[in-house]
């Protein structure tokens, strides 16, 4: 990018915040640059200023840009060790609560939500659980509600599920047709999908478990601390927090507010 690109990037993010109230100003600079570079190619723009003009004057372009900026790589039961640790080390303690509230923050297209719902059902907890699945992108939230994923991804999902301690045939949970796998809608009957931004919104409920995986890596340190503050405030006494495989509480303001349940698998408990 040319030397003026940093200035243009700041102006684009300010414009997006002013016009659409989506705040990307504290997202990781390197990640944003890669994604904006992709957007320039997709929209046929030579400069970020040209992209800014399109975004400001066409909400449809902004929606497309939002998907480019926010959709991460994901799959069901990604990092199976995390799910196995959740099943073996956290679920027995969650069983001690008469009812559960769980928050999946940054749920994207829903793979994490369905993974969690399957695990909770197999462990006999889904019926007494309320799950909040949040994201800043209304389009991907709608995709998550539908629970329809490419059939080509099911082989990897199945392998992950088996490594994560799955107790049934994974095919029990979906029906396949037209190159897609549609997951059982009953799995998300207790799930509330909602628009929520870790950059600008506040806590909305007390929760027993928060899973926010592979989201903080896109934030700078200030925004990471803000998000961790929301999680700490939301979690009940001795509640649980799950992070992504490349995320950590080290060097955050909250490193002393949690203790590891499984440091390797990024599972923590509020102290």
C-alpha cells in the first residue's frame, strides 16, 4: 500500500463508525490491511478513498465489506482438544447448576454454536441451557440460524467431532441434500441469536460459560482488554471462559482475574 494508505485507512474506519456505528478502529492493523486489500480488489477500487466513497453512499457495499472484515475461518469442533477438555473438565462442574446461561461471542456463521449445542445435548445439559450467540454481522447471524453448511466440510467436522469425544454418529445430527448439510433445528431451540459488538456494546446477562474463540486475535490490546472486561463482568462467580488456540490472557489486565482449567486448551475459570 502507498504511504498515504495509513491515513486513508483511519479515515475509512472513522467513516464506517460515523455512518454505520460499527467500530473497527481498535482492530489489529495487520489483519485489517489484508482484508481491506482484498476488498479493494473485490470492488475494483484503486485506493482506500475510493472504497470509502462507495461504502458511504451504498449500504449494500458496506454490508459486503462487513463480511470481508468479520468472517473468520471456522469449522465445527475446531481444535478438538478444546472441546474434549470442555467435556471432561468443565461439564461436570456445569452440571452442578440448576440452569445454565452460555454466551458464544463472535459466533460468525454458527459452527461453534452447533458444536456447543451438540456437546450440551450429549451431556444432558441442553434442555436447561439458554445460549446467547452474538455477532456484529446480521447476515452471518441469519446463516447461523439456518444451520446449513457445505457438505464438503462435513468430513472435517466429523473427524473433529470424533476427536472431541463425540458419543454418537455425527450423521445423526444433520440431513444431507443439494450439496449441503442441514443440522437439526432442535439443537438451537434454546439459542438466542443477537447483534452485539465487543467494541461498543455492554454486558447483557450473567453467564456461566463464555466461549469466544479466534476473535480476540483480530483486536489490538486495548480492545482485547475491553472484551475481556465484558467477559469478566458477565461471568458468574467461578464461571468459565474459553479462548482460541492462539489467544491468551497473558499481558492483559485480567491475567490475575482468571485461573487456568487447561492452559494448553485455553480454558479458564474466573477467580
